[in-house]
C-alpha cells in the first residue's frame, strides 16, 4: 500500500473505474446515491461505493478496501490505466 503522499491528486474516476473493470469488477452507476457508484467483486460479492471526487484521502481509503476484499494492490491497478 503506497503512502498518501505518493498517490496522485484528483485521479479521473472514469479511468479508475475502467482499470477496475479490466480486473473483473462489475460497475453499477445506479448503485450509489447521487454521484456515487458501486463496484462489486464477483469472486465474493463484496461491494464498495466510489465517490465522484477521488481526492488523495478518498483514493487511499478505496485502495485499502479493494486490497482487503480482493488482494489487488495499487501497482496492479495503476498498470491497467
């Protein structure tokens, strides 16, 4: 898990979601409330809500949750951009 200072500022949510879909995540744009969306890992059915604004602190939390639920780390996701 990278430290907070090594994460990019305001990453593009569309690119981030595309990278996750390449790993097999299912994206449901109507799954979250308002501007949020929901991603689901088909292996165990776990889901995570993603905000519209991916600031560093939000991205750090999301990467932590993704790693905990799927084992996929930031370097692997970054390689799919």
